[in-house]
């Protein structure tokens, strides 16, 4: 590594010394401490590092005779595991034992190194990309060469600067976890509201209802609520929507469609139509576009006739609709059966005002979910950028 590369692009004030560069084998040592079968068993995970194999951390009745050969792991240790999207470096904050198939290593001079500093670096895409012999294993993960790692040159500052850097990334991780939890809770809350704002099978009123609406809902045949549009178009000036463009289960686009090359043939849709992915309906590829375009691939384009279009979009997301949509023929490429869906009955409020207020409340929940998703993505991008700029 060139001398000028030993100072990161961004540093905390007060730190000016160049970073030291040493082989990993000079900084870390491989440990193989066995014979502790009474300790809790730890498992390696992609995002959480080493965790207790059982959530409780209590191991009643585990096979100590089999685990006599398991390796002891101490807080601050790292475990190289073979199949991981993150490259295989799992940090542990617990004491326990793990499979002898894993390699355990720790700093030779713990007081001179912050394990959390190395945790953030070892989990970064930048570090993993720098390992030349990372190869794909028999599953989806990567296989790590421990020998190569031990011969890799690592750059690091004094332990005080390591601690300052690790505190920053710990704080970022806490923020990311916070927004992830808020996002997950909102997704669960929306699913609950969908269940409660539509009547259960065989019932005529929902569990939760807006004030002012008291009439029982009507059973309506789906083919009377909507037309299935089939007009084809290959207009290159119209944006094209494909499965890969939709965030599954969210009904949002993951890219600017103006950046896509047009001209493919599909079903022409108008703003306010409902797009429903009929291929593998459990993937939940649905969209309520507010623009004209072309649906390319296995979509139903639904145009509301005897209900509000925004309500129709929420109806296709309900469990009752999804259950029927997933009663499909074929095992490898299952498709929702239009003959079954179109002839099925669904509960619908007769008052369009009630339909709209239900759809509006769920749309507001979608907006909150999207907001937290964007905050989460922003924080993840900030972390990635800082990892590139605050490490050498």
C-alpha cells in the first residue's frame, strides 16, 4: 500500500498520525480452545454476527458429548464462517462455543485494538471486495480463505482513533436498526389494518369502521367490479412497467422508468388502473400507477367499473383475494386463475365515500412505510460512504 494511502479521506479532529500497516497475522491470532461443552452454543449470522443458537440463551438438554469438540468464542472474537453474503466475518459479543468447522480469531494485543473497529471494517463491502480469493460456496454465500486473510495487509490507527470511529458506526447502526424496526412495525400494522378494515369471510361488516358508515357491505362478483383490460401497445414513448421494477408487497417503483428503453409490447394502462402480477401471485407485484404506460409481462390490468379504483387496489391486497389468487395451476410457474377470481364474490361497501376513506387511510400508511424505507436507505448509503472514506 502506498504511503499516501495510509491516511483516510475523513478523520476526526485531533488525529493526524498516519495509520499503521501490518499483516493480519501480526495483528490477529487463530485460537482453537475446545473442551467447554457446558457453554451456550453460538451460531453465525449474516447481519447480527454470532448469536445464541436458542433465543433464550439456555441450552437445556443439548448434547455435551457431541459439543466437546466445539470451539470456545469470547466476546470480541471473530468467527470466519463459510457461507455468508457478507463474506463470512462474524463478530461475537457473547461467550460460547461454535462448530469446529469455523475458524475463531482475536487480536493478539486486545488493549491496542478495538474489536468493534475491526467489526465494521470486516463487514464492509470495500474490505470483502479486496479479498482476491473469495469464492462462491455450494449455496448462496462465499467461501473465505483464512490463509489469504492472514496474509492480507491491514491499515489501522491508534486505539483511541479506532474507538472514535467505532462509536460513530455503532451510532449509525443503532439508527439503522431503529428505522428498520419502525419500518417492520408499520408493515405489520398495515397488514393488521387490511384484515380489520375488510370483513372476515362470511361477515358483512369490518371489525374497524370509520364513523358515519353503518350500512352492511354487499357481496359483489369481482367481474362486476372491474374490467380486465387487454389492449396491446408497444408505444416507445410510454413508460414500461415490468416485475423487476416493482418493490414486492409495497406497490412502489424501485427506479425511474424514464431511464428505461421503451418499445416492448405489453398491455396499455391509464392512470388509476390497477396492475396485478398474476405470475407467482405470492410475490405480491401490484401497482396503482398515476401515469399512463405499458405493463410488460404477466399482469392483469384492472379498470374499476362499479367501485372506486383506489379501493380496488386495496381489495387485491387483502388476504381473501390473495388466497384465491394463489389457488393456481402449475407448480413451477403458477398463475392466478382469472376464471376463478372473476366469478368470486367479495364484500364491498356500497357507499363510494366509505371506499375512498378506507383507501386513503391505507395510502397514508403506505406513505409512512415509504418514508421510513427511504430514511433507512439513506442511512445505509451514508454508512457505506463513510466506510469508504474513514478507513484506509
